[in-house]
């Protein structure tokens, strides 16, 4: 093995033989080896929650042609992967992208790139998901990029309870909410209630001559807004549900909603930071946040995130070993 960590050259196949340490190093840069070849990689280019400019599209296309196979693939988390990059082209590719304001990454025991639905495009969207996810991207993906965690930490922002980007299967999920405020004095107990008819999950009902919506069963989708012709369902509170401890993969866990609905982006940003810091402070190397929540107990974590102060400076100064393998 030479001083650069390379294992040598396979003359029969005309490829560089890489050491496990070098494969791990470039993986940390967002370069994942194509298992069909010894020295060919697919390189992840970071987007802002799936959004890039037309000029960035052109740069990525040029980079794929100059340094890769000319193909670009989309990942499940809205990043782009330049395909077929030979090992010798990795650093020139990274330098070329960097010169145009783009970066690679999306691996390691870190906050991962944020996933967001298009909340202002979808007819059911209840929140400006791009506005919120952009703020989360800048503050926690970019701003916390040097902060090692016990494992990877994934965040998804969904505009409504349809959960298209699967917020509750992420370490932390955020879901737009529209909470009905019922004016019972205006309800006439109609035999064919338009609110009941419009409820997509069929939990609204008329009981004892008045509309009845169990707040524990309501998913706060806002689909009943304005349906009552007599004004019993006019006022709605906009907010966000936050779930913790979700994940997909070999061991699936559904995130559990915190016991508070957050009514501003600032509140959401605060609880996101608390969750990341709590995971860094009390998580064990190699365990996902779902395991941390299960080990500590949901009630304990819920109280820490909602009602307690967290010593940010002390936690960020703490030495943490990450153990994400993918």
C-alpha cells in the first residue's frame, strides 16, 4: 500500500485498487463506490431540499459529462448523484462543483440533507414547507456540518397530514397543521352535515345535535374549513406537529408526536435544535435517535424538548464518536 492509502493498480482490469480506509474517506465526502467496479463512484451533490437553480443544473450536467458517465440519478432524499466517476476524477469533480457554489456530501454521523414536500404547490398544503426547510437546511445541515452525532439524523418537512415525504419515518418529522376552532353556538346539527361529509378520515360526527370532532382523533388536515354554511367552522389555528424517533430500513419505527403543537417557525427551529443536541448529549454511538428515545423513554425526551433548557455550549464542546455505516 502506498502513502496515499491506495492498494496498488490492477493491471488486468486497468483500475486503481483502493484500501478500505480510502474508500471510507471518500465516502465521507459523499462519494459512494459502485459495487460493480473497484474504483468507480457515484457522487452526491447536495441540493436545497430538492431545489436547484437552472444554472446549477447546467453545472451538474457539465460535471457529469466531464468527470463521470454523463448520467445523473436522483436519490430518495432529493439529492443528485453524478454517476460513474473514476477515483482519479473525484477531487477534480469536487473542485469544479465547489467553484460553482455546489458541494458534495450527505453521508456520515451528521444532520443529513433536509427533505421537503412542495407545500405551496399541493392543493392540500398547510405550510410554506420550502421556507421552513430552507431555514433548517442552512442552520442545521450547513451550520452543524462539523458537529458529529452518534449516528445520522434525518429531518423531513411535510406540508399536511398526507405525509408524502414520510415525516414520521425520519428521526425528526415536521407536519403542517390546521386546527379547527368550533363555534358550537352556530352549529345547527344538520342531518347532512357538510363538515362530516368533507372529513377524509371520517372522525367528524354530529352528536346530541352538535358537531363533534375528537381532537385526539383529528389529524388537523383543514379539509373541513369553510364547509359549514352557518359559520361553525371558520376559525383555524395554523401550526406544526413534530414527531421524534422515526426511521425506515431494516428496523422500522414510526415517529411519536410531541405533546405540543408548535405555532411558529421559530418554535419549530428551537425544538429541532434541542432534539439534535439531546441526541448528541445522551445518544450512544451507533444508535439511531429512535433507539435513544426508546431507551430514555418518550415522556423524558418530550419534557426535555418542550419544557427544559439544554446547555448548547457544553454539548457542542463534548467529544462524540459517530458510528453511521451508511
